[in-house]
C-alpha cells in the first residue's frame, strides 16, 4: 500500500495494530478522522491518553476501574462470599448485562496456555487462592470459556483450593463448547449463571 504522506502511513500502521483492524480498515478510519474537526480528533486522542495513564485495576478483583476499588467490590449490596472467576473485563461486562448475578468477580487476566507461554504465574491465580485461604469465599463460580485452555485453568485452580471447605461450581453448559463467553447472548448466559452446577460434576462429563 503506497502512501502520499509519511504521517498518514504512520497513523495507519499504528491503527492496524488494533485487534481485527487490517490496513484497509485502518486507512478508512484514519481518513475519517482527518475529515472530522480538529477538536474531535484531539478529544479522542486525549481520552485514550488519559485512560492509559490514569486507569486502575481493582485491588480486590483486578477489574478495570477508575478508583482503587471498583464499583462492584465497593457495593455493600453485593455478596462478597460468592466469587465468579472470569478471564477478562469483557466477561464481567457480559455477565453484568444479564442482571442475574449479585456476587463479586475475580479477573484472571487470561487463561493458562503453555503453547502461548502463559502459565499460572502470569495470571492473578495466587491472589484468588489467597482470598480462599483467608476464608472470604464460600463459593467459586468458574465462568471461563469452555475451551481446552479454559478447562485447564478451571482444573488447575480447583486442585489448588481442593483442600478448603468451599463450594465450587461452573456455569451450566448452555454455553456451547468452544464458545467465547463474551459472544453468548444475555439470556443464555444469564441462565448458565443461575443454573450453575458443581464443578466436580463437570469433570465427569
């Protein structure tokens, strides 16, 4: 792709690094920004800069937050003894949209995947285990995607906390095997949360 401007080329190259954005789409987006008023483009750039510099991760659940403690963890009406284990922020948003869950979350930041060089140490598993050890948790809900990596991560965590007297469940398989949680419709996902099953039972299936 030939560019008449090095500035344009640099902007397109940076934009194309975003997930799902190829060079042609990046070019279309950059040209669209050029057509907008300078104030709009500056506002967008400032919003991204401000987010990158000031965004926090909740000290309790590792969810993205504007403050040290996210709104969910700070809400006294949420059940802190019930913890839903998810891969990332998109899964928190997906489950919250169902309006079926009133507990807390724990965001792992990914799934165990040796092929990708992601081991337990790269995730927030240890802080989850610490919560269990401290007696703050009565039930863990495993809500990772039903993929090999998701199941491996669920099983690893289960083995780490097996000796503690807490309930472990997994979302009902209304979510198809191999599906990513964020793409599930709200009704199906909500029913999966409500009709969760003991994690040990899922190991036998």
